[in-house]
């Protein structure tokens, strides 16, 4: 049965996209995971992969053409399958109402089982808010069934594999149905909500969604029952039993500071608690005492005392970020043949140069900034390190965009410095600091975490002298940076006190040979030991 693929929403603000390049052609056999096309959004050009198998039967948007989100992009099905019905009506999306003569033959509007959509009703599905997102969790609904919705209103906060993001409505109307409750996880394109004219009966389309929700949702009670019970029990509750609306960042800060959200007055939309409300909150002594007495849910980071001889366990649900990290690193480790090269760098000149640079007004750079700059310059001399492996070709990235690994409470994110080789050390420092703050506050956008061609991971600030990292695919290499260590070294045939730092390059042997990796490290060492060469 043929599947209609529409122009995806690849960013939270995307309204239309441009097909920059088709990587397959009509008649090609498609496997799940194949890259179909490169799509230019309002923020970046991203690869779009297929979630279906079959033959590419139709291309609806040609290279260079611009089309709105949900416009028919392609059709995949069985070879020779008749898709004329899907192409009727000027190639409308699969949720489009069929022609009148077809209604009598079948109650469905498309081959995937989507029911007939009443006029003025909009079916909203779980959006793809990052290029790697396969499923999302509804962290918080900011609207409830029956609320009037205007274009631009924030409907919900959705946790992706990379961040928790606000999802806004592109339609006006009344919220008629919620398909995924707070705390539930569902795949991209699962029914999220239905918006339309007040009083519209949408019972006939609730089950006709492009994809089903998670197994836990399917095996539970009907959605109508969940909606009723969730309103009372899901999320935070105020002291009088009412729902508390707060942003994920506000919740996190409140948890860190031990603040009871029921005692905080929100100044956001519809009384929603935001960051500034938590920061300006001053609890009374009574509130503090009451809060301590009422706190009963243990945090994963706090371990209670366990008597000797008694085993105790606690299960903590994996976040979308943790699951994405596990999936990505497992795939990288077992598909890319890793090997490792380590070199020791004399950091005496770097220490002196950094001290001189930081004496300038309004200037502060770190050793990590110097490493990132040195990597960008070394890559320019060794382009093989800046490649991407594909089954049939090796892609040489002509641009250099370095990702910098940043530890966050839920795991690890890699914000990217686009065109790193064109930045000076001070510009690198400013951008790394800004991105690191965004990362820890879960404010990074998917575009700020995509497009890297090389990655740097630094654990030196934790005293780690040497370690290896797993390659951040589709990169071909990642540099692991250790701590600067003061120790005896030989200079001019004399043993003196010196400062050294070990760096380890993990390489994908499919694209980077041992000699190439070794030459790259030699060049990197030369730049770090002579920082003046990086200031030009």
C-alpha cells in the first residue's frame, strides 16, 4: 500500500522548505533509513530520511522548488502500484478529503487509514523538532480541550532527543481533542491534537492517524478516559489541588533550589510560571518547613540509607536525550572501525600566551578555545580528517564546523561552531560560552547542534589526563583532550619542570588512515606549542 510523504517540519519555526537536492530518483528502491533528499529550512539545510520501504513512485516537489509544510513531497509504495487516486486534487496531503465520488466506495481519505476530515478541522501530529528525532514526549500541555486557540499560541512543551521545546499552533480554532497526554511518548507523526470550529464532532477521525502512539498508550484505557484522569493527576499540583503550569526550565531551577511551585505566582501566559518567577521568589519560613515535610518523591541523585544485608533498587525512566545518546553512540561504535592515536603536547608557551591574551581588556580565552582553533587550522591542512563516510562515496566537507561536547544533567550535547576556521580565538571563546549556557538551560535549537564535521571533547577540567571518545557520526574523527600536568620533562638535554597535555584522536579507519591521523596530530601539536601562529 502506497505511503504519502509530505514536506516535513524540520524546525519549530519552519513554514516552508526548499528541496535542495534529491538523492534518489523515481523508480529507485527505498529502504528505511535511506536519505531521500536535502531540504533547506529557514535555519539550515538538512538531510531527510525515509521511514518506509518500497519503490519511489512519485516526486511531488522538484529540486529548487519551495513548498509549504505538509505539501506532498513523495510517494513510496510497491513497484507498479496505481497511485492516481493519491495524485488527484492537485497532489494534496494525505489528510485531504477525497473527491465526492470516492466517499461512497471507502470511508477513508487515504491509503494509510486516515478518516475523512471535516471542513475547517486541522489534524496536528507529533512534529519532528530535530533532524534525528524519531519520537517525542509531551512534557506539559499549556492548553486544554475546549480552549480557544490562536495562531502563535504555545500548545505544549515537547521533549525531543536533544531538548525540551515549545510547540506553537499554526491554526486558529478550538482545541477539540488531545491525542497524547502529558508524560506519554509517541513517534513522530502520531496524532497530537485536533483543532477546529467549536462543537465539531471529530470522533470519526481520532483513530485515523498516520501513526499510532507508543505501546503504553495503546495498551491503556481509551484516550477519552485518559484525558479525564490526567487532568487531575498529571504534572504538578497546587496546594488546593489545581494544576500548576511552569516551563521546564522553571521546574528545574525550582527543583534545584527546593522551591514548592504551588507557592510561586506565575507571570507568564495564563499564569504560567517562568524562570524569572523562580529567581525572584522569596519563601517564608512556614513555606520552607511545609515544603520539607511534604517532599516525598526521591530524586535519582539522592540515595537513601540502605541497611546492611538488604538490597534496594530504583528504576529511573530514560529521557529522550539519554535514549538518543545510547542509540547514536552504539551505532557509531559498532559501525565505524575506531582506532586511537595519542600525542603529548608541551603547553608552556600556550600557558604564557593565554596569560598575555587574558590581560587585555574584556578578553578571556580558555585552553579549550586554543585547542578548537588549532584543530580548525590543522584540518585545513589535512582535509581527509574532515570527511564523512557513505557506502558508495566519501564526502569531503569543504567547510569546517567543529562540535564541542558539553555535559548537561541529562547527558551530553554537542553544540556546533559553524565555519570555525574563520573565527579567531576570542570569537570562539564567546560562542562556546554562549552555547554552553544554552545547553545547560536546555535552550539549544536543533540547528545549533547539527552540521558538525569534527568534534572536540575535553575532560581536562575534571583532572582526567588521558581518555578516548566514541566518534560523533557522521564525523570521521573526534579529539579527546586531557588535563595539563606539571611534571619533569627533558629540554635541551636537561630535566626541568614542564607542563604537558595529552590529546587522543579517535579515527574512523574507513576514511582516515593511520598516517593521516598521525600527521594531523603533528600539525595540531605545532600550533599548540607555538600559539602565535594561530593569532594571525
